[in-house]
């Protein structure tokens, strides 16, 4: 069992079609590498786009079936929304035998208390995106969007993706990253010294200093998960600590 007793975290797989190398590698990850894990947390952007649980594509069915098989083998599954797939609903999560988590979620894992988020909420220097995020996270926007036909919804999602790609080319590197002070604020508000997130596609383990009311300073960690665009990524947490791992995609 490659992941026996461990807790796994991944994000930003951006699944797009049932025939891609990324999809095959991710399904292989669920069927093999993730087997035996105590839990698997998918911290957002599992899919490149999600237009509603009523979209019965072959990809969505295949992914649900593979997640369900992993859950049925004993691994507890948790999903958190990303900025691409924030419309994943309870129906689809149920089909995957997974539980949807609120953002942020606090967990106790192998003796460590930590906060989980997708990561886009910390990118506050991207003012345009923060406005967009606020709008699409309202109940009203979501209801009106889901009332449209599937064809229309796919078209809107496609447009939004093209726009964000164009904007990504002109936005500065720092704007696309988390705002350091927002990280500190979040950790202090939640009273934790470990944060796991994805979204920025800048995998790394950062150490930062927090002000502690008791002894003045406190070391905290921010673990950033990687994107699956060119290789697979997983954070493994066990009794002996954590390890951020990457592995090549399956070859043809
Ligand atoms: Mn994202």
C-alpha cells in the first residue's frame, strides 16, 4: 500500500477531457497511489470548469466512479471548491462518495492542527478577480446561472476561461500570488500555524513568523500544492511529518 495510513492533499488537476494524459494520470493516482490512504483532500480546481451537477459528461461519470471506488476501499474523501469548479454540488459529491467542505476548514491530522483553503481568496491584489469572485459566490448569481441551458452555461464558462487566460498574460507575477499579510491575518484569525492551499501553481513549503501573545513569535508553515499540468502532485501527511511529492504523468 503506497499511502497506507497517510492523509493526502492535492488540488489544481484541472480535468478537461476524458482522454487527456492528465485525466489518465489522475485516475491512475486514485486507483493506485492513493489506495490505503486514510483520507484524501482535493482542495479545489479538480475540474477546469464545472457548469452544474446536471452535466452528465463521460468525464464527470468516469471521475465519480473512480473516486467512489477509492472511497469504498476505505479512504475518506473531501472536496473543497476552487475558482473553476465552485459550482460542484452535493449531488456530484455524493456520486463520488465524497464530502464537500466549507472554506476555510480546520482539521486535526496526525497531531497537527491546520487550515485548508483553495487559495484564491488570499490573492487580494487581483482586485478585478476579487470582484468577480464576490459576484459568482452569491446565491442569486449561482441560481440564475444554473437556470440557463447547459449549452449556454458551457459557452459562458468558455468565455470566462478565455478572458482569465488573456488577463493572466498581463497581470504581474505578484498580483497572481497570495498577499503575504492576508496569510498572516488568516492564520491569526483561525489560531493555527499551518495552512495548506493550492491555486497559485507555485508548489512550495514556506515558513513564516507570526506574533504570538505568549512568547512573542511563532513559526508557521504555508504549504502550497502543485498543479497537475505537467506532472502529478500530492502532499502526504503521516505520523512522521509531511512530504510534498511530484511524479511523472503516465506515458502513452
Ligand atoms: Mn484555482
